[in-house]
C-alpha cells in the first residue's frame, strides 16, 4: 500500500464523511414503546408494587437500527429520569458476551462509585443495585446476548427504566414485551438514500429507487451501504445498482449482498485494509491501528478510514482524537471475507504488526512522563515522529481515549495463544503507562485484569518467574481491598513459584507479604515467624536496608501480641541497622516506634529520652511531620510524668510546625502515587 490515499473505485470523495443524520421513521415503534412505559404491569394489576424496574426490549437483527431506535427513545423520555442516563454495551463486536462483572464495574464507575479491583460479580451487581435503589435513572443496555446479563443489572426499584437492545427475546425476565424491528417504511428508506445521493437521482427515477429499497428489504444498514456506493459514483443511476443486486446469484441477507458489492468495487489495497479491520480490538480503529494492519503510512490510513465512513462501512466516533468504530452488523462479514481471501499467515502478521505498534505507542506514552530522565528523552527523540506525543497531557488523553481498545488488545493477544511474547510486552507497557499517568490506585481495576492475563500466559508457557510476579501483584490488590484471605493464598502460591524460578526477590517479597497477611488477620505469631524467615534470607544476601526494615516489622508483630520485650529488642536492632546504612529518616522513625513501645511497657522515663533522641534525628532528616508527631508524643509522656507546663510547650511547638507546613503547601499526592512500583511485570529481558 503506497503513501497515497486510497480512492473508492477511482473516485475521490471530496466531501469527507457524510454527516451523522437525524433519526428516521419508526414512528409506530416509538409510540408503542412510550405507551409500554405507562402500561400497567402484571404486579400492578394484581395489586402489588412492582419490585424491579420496567424493561423495554428492542429486538432485531444487527443493522436494523435497533440501537438508533433505543437512543431516540432515550432522548424522548430522559427528562422523566432526573438522575440521568447510564449506558452499557453487553456484547463484543464478534458477538462474545461482555462479562457482567465488567459491565457492572463500568456502570459503577460512571456513577463515580467505588468498584474494588478483583471484586466478585455478585458484589459488584449488589453495589450497583444499592446505588440505583435511591435514584431515578434510565439504563440503556445495548447488544445484550441473553436474559442473564440484563437480569443481573436490573435495578430493584420501579422508579428506574431499562431499555435493552437484543437480537431476540429475553426469556426469563417477567413482563417484557419485545418491540421487534423489521425494515423501514418506504418513505423513510427513500429519505435515507436521498441523504447520500441527493434528491435529483431519486426523483428522476422513483420506481428504480423503490425497487432498490425492495431489494434491500428496507434494511437500514444495507440502504446505508447502497447510498454510500451511489454517492461515490455520481454518474451511476439508482437503477444500475438495483440491477447489480438483482443479478447477485448468492443467496443471503440483503446486507451481505450489498456489502460484497461494495467490497468488490474497492481497489485491492482498500479492500484488504477493510477486511483487516476485523482484527481491530473491540471494533475500535484509529489511524495507527489501520496503518499497522495494512503496512501503510498513518496519513494514508486516516484518509482511507474517512473514505470508509463516507461509504457507510465505518462510523466516526465523537472523540477529540480520530477514532472509528466497525459497525457490529459488518463485523461477521468482514471476518468471513478475511478468512476466505487472506492467508492465515498474513492475518497473523497483520495482528503482530498491530500489537507491535501498540507496544511502541505505549512506550512513548510512558516515556513522555519521564521529563527528568535523559535516557527516556533520548529514546523518545529516536522514535518516528508519528509515534511521539507532544506533551504528557496529550499522551494521557490518548491513553484515556484508547483505553477500551488497549484492554481489548491485551485480552485478544492472550486468547490468541500464538503471540505470547508480544502479549507479554504489550501488558508490561500497558501497566507502566497506566501507573505513570493515572497512578496505581486509580488504575487498580484495569491493572487487576491485566495481571490475571499475565498469570494466564505464565501458566500456559510455564514461566514461574512471571507467574510469581503476577501472583504478587494480584495479591497486593486483593490485600488493599480487604480480601486478605485471598491475598494470603496468592502470596503462598507466589512463594512456590518464586522458589521454582530460584528468584530471591520473589521469594523474599512473598515471605514478607505472607507475614503481612497473617498480621492483618490477627495471627501475630505466624506473622513474626514469616517476617523472621524473610529476614534470614535478607541477611544471607547482605541486603541491609531490607533487613533493618524487617526488624521493624517483626517488632510490630510482637507489639501487637503484647510481647514488649521482643518488640524492644527488634526495634533496637532496626535502629542499629538504619544507623549503619546512614538512613537518617528511617532511624528517626524507628526510634519513634521504640519510644512508643517503651511507653506501652511502662517505662515512661526511657520513652522520654528515646523520643527526644528521635526528635533530633527527625530534625536532621528534615521530616517536619515526624517532628510534630514526636513533639505531641513528648507532650503526652510529660503529662503522664506530671510536667504539664513542659507538655504545653511541646504541644505548641507541634502546632507551629504543622501550621508552617500547611502554609508552605504539600506535594501532590499523585506524585507519590505515580511513583509507586507496586504493579510491576517482571519477565525475561525484553526491549523496553
């Protein structure tokens, strides 16, 4: 494919994409749907209050205009639902049902409500029902594959309304009458054609236009493709297209016949790119995706995509960046043609090019945030101009907009099973980019899903080192969301994988995390034991900083268990370790904890001396918050010793310190969050 724009049958479309048209026809269906909202349900007739939201079902084949009708209905009745409209898509372009867990999570996110990473489907749907119970909202559930999906998301309140779009009935949901769509009425069908062809070509031969509508069975998607084909050929008569379609010998739906005609009249390069769009993750395409699939320049790809929009083959997505969507009704046709006309090796190569391009874009997206790193700046400058982002804000916007496609790309790459090396690189860069731009906490739900995919690949390819890393990351996220039991099981599995891989980092971190989980569960004896095992390994490897930190964790476990003697011994070891390492701030914090335990043990005089020493080291470390906290502890200790005047002095000093810090301003929390290294993917050496 050359760098030149692909024309359609030799004719360049000068007007760009056809503007999105207003809604056509379906007057009777809209009237019936609105009447169905007011219709008394079976519960009302029997004298009971409806326990759940009313469900309106719009059923029809893909391309029949079912989603457009649903959106038009939502626009007409939205003012009755003051809390707004929620939308969820329950089907992938290839027809795969979207997991209820993912749909519920997206809806909770849209409501600005927490959706803990890794939470079970039942927990998320229950949280959604609770959230909607106090609201009057309208839910649009598009592309529902079955009643189970819709039923799991139904609000338990009659004050909400659900508009579901599906290919068939939702058997199992009570009191649902489907509005089944056929073709458009003739007047609306002719108006749809007119928007592409202009009024003259329809009015000069109305019989031919009506014949074309009849051949297309008034199917909206088929008429859209027919109109686009005619718009690209101003000299062609409407009757010519009708005759061509009549001459088609292949039996099948009118959409398939019109689509094959449009495809066959594209130049070879354009037809090939169109078929390859069946590989686009989540059916979302941008110029980079198309460029990588076809092996052409980004500018040529964008021109061709705009031409496809004009032909009705793609929909332009309302987005700050150029993005397009493959209509769901065309996806199976594209995939069928690709499998028939392109060799499997060519399709796999195109998929690999697309994943490689995505990896490089993610590398650039992350590198632009490392403004203080000369190596990162040099690496960005070495990339082609088309892969560079002008600013961190532009990179973050791209990552946000392309997020659904990027996550879908990771899922598809792992499901493919033949591109695991690329899949691992893609997931590694996706994690790093998300952490760099959004932070570990904000991206936790997406990171959880990615780490599960990493675990799938590691188990499939027998990669114990990556398995250990994925398990550690998943367990960390479990622990943060209160699922300590699940976290403990994963930490133990990570320990086994780390030992299998002979990875001291993974085994050490897993042992320490097992201890932390036991401590969270209140089993302080086991916690101290596991911290001790981790300490032995750190000492054997002469990892002094980690050893000093582990002395503190052992001391904390003993403190919780009330064994103050053991706690004091380990805190003194931690203080000595930090002193040898030259870590002034850590030494001050360890002294602070030592003073706390001395106070618990009934040694206020010792606690006072230790606390004063800790204040001095905190001053040297320039840790104002710790100094203030220690001053308050000194005040409490002095009050216990009966020196109220000195206690007031220390408390006043603490208040002044905190006041000065507030005036100077705090560093952004996001800086600390973005710097977190909690979600890393450790793998065999691969290019970063």
